[in-house]
């Protein structure tokens, strides 16, 4: 766990950032911090920590890296989506969409975004549209 979790009291959309690489967590936090109406409430560096934090914090959005040691992002997404279907999970990685493992599509994630393309406008669009219609479970 990278920091002490906190609950938003501002009415913002709450976001959990999950990635095993500190530079990407910092970059994702910076994107969310600049986006009006969104707030990072915690960061996690593993799938195991992400599952625990979602159980405790109930963030509205999880930005989930796919490749991590231990429980990877796809397995963590499957578990979180099963327990908290109200949570929008966005898978992030460097894969091209066509190169994603098949289990990514059935994990319960609302969308996939290549890390190189992730930004505030994309996050806001995903939130406002409840995910990405081109990447739906099943």
C-alpha cells in the first residue's frame, strides 16, 4: 500500500490508482489531480492491495495496470468486479487493444486504455459514458 487511504468529502469521483511502477502511479495521480471533479483517494502497487482497498474505500473508479506480480490486474479486476459491480475499472497497459489477453474482455473491466493514450479527457469521457462501448465485458 503506497499511502494511507482517505475518503473523499468533496463529492468528487473517487479514484484508486493501481500500478507496480511508482512513476506511472505518480503520472496517473497527476492526471487525475488536474481533472476537476475527480480525486485520487489511494494508490496500490499490487492486485492484492487493490482488492483490499476497494473493499475498504469503495472508490468509484479503479485505474488498473494489467502486468503486476502476484495477482495481476486482470485477476484483480475479475475479483473486484464480482464483489463491487458498481465500481468502474479501467485496465491500463502498453498492449495494443488487439493484443490483450482474452481474459481482459471477460474480466468485468469497463474499458481498456493504452498507457500512452491515458489522459484527463479520456477518463472524463469514460466516466460520463460509463465505460467504452468498444470494449465491453463478454
